[in-house]
C-alpha cells in the first residue's frame, strides 16, 4: 500500500483502520477532501488543532468563506466551527472535508443524517459517503408517496430546495437480453468480452472465430450500435444485445 506521508508523521487514518491508538504527539498526517471527495494529504503539528490551524495546513487562506467538516471512523460528519478544536489523538477523526460555502445542507442517506457543505451532490459522492461498492450499488431519491428516482453517478443533485432530501443505496440489478435470453447484472457498463460470454459460455476469440456484438434500446448516451472488441457500453434495463460469430476456417 502506498504511503501518504513521510516517516515520522503519524498517519491518523492508518492508525484507526489498524485499531490502534493514535500517537500522543505530532506531526499528524490527515487526508483532506473537497465536495467531490477528492482527497490530498496534509500534515498538522498540533495534536489539538483549531479550525484555523487545519485550514491553514491545507493552504486555505480565506477561512471565513470555507466550512470544515470532520469525518469520523464510523462515517459521521461533524462541522468544526470558529474557535473550536479537535483532539486528533482521541476523537476518531479519520478524514477532513473543506467546502467553499457559507451554508450547509442536511440530507438523509441510508437513515443517517449528514450535513453537506455544497448546494449540489453527485450520485457517486452519495455512494462514497454511504461506504458501498461503487460499481454494484446505486443510490435513489426516496420520493415518499411517489416513484423513487435513481440518481446517476455523474448527476449533480440540487439540495437547495426546502426540506430534507432522503436517499438510500441498494444493490442495483439491471436486466439485459443477450440473444433473447435475460441476464441480470449489477454494473452500469458491460464489456465486449462479458457480453460474448453471456451468449457463448465457452467463447474464445481466435484466429478462426470472430464475434460481432450489436445492441439496441440502450441509454441516451448509446441507444444502439456495435460493440467492438476491447470496448464497453453503458447499459439500462431492457437493453438488447445480439452476438454472432463467423468461422474463418
């Protein structure tokens, strides 16, 4: 596993993941992320830093225009306000989040209340916050009395409407048909090889056998076409694949 910090720096997340106590003295290595949950390493000398110290360690100069959230080992998010401190040795803080905003938004995700520091949040970010497998799980908006809506990975959902939005994650099952036979999959894309194997379990592309894969009733990004060897296609429920082969021998 690649190291995020130099020797002598206590990696707080690594200590928590290993189930050991965080060292009693600094410097401490923390991961700090933005609203896309893209993280980078920062080093903090003080074991009980203030909000300002943490933001300055992250090279955030305009501390008034930023919100700082603590991400605990169990996934709980807590905002660290002006003048507040956090004890990195005992608080169980695994990572940090910084948002450039002057307000936060409350949402529910898998029955857990989360304060989010931006007006929009992506489906992928929601899955990251939920801690589920990013490839096989999906996230839905709980429409309470209506039809729940799937939130795509790249969709930026607007949290600024009045009320608390409720989301939940679950294993996603998509049914496609390959040569008229239904197959259930748990990913949003299929590769050429995967589709060929669904059609012919013993398939192997050789010099004498060449497979052709066509599809239709796909999503907007690729409603129909040909899937080439080495390629992949986004899928949706009810998508149809047809696989044929020619034998050159």
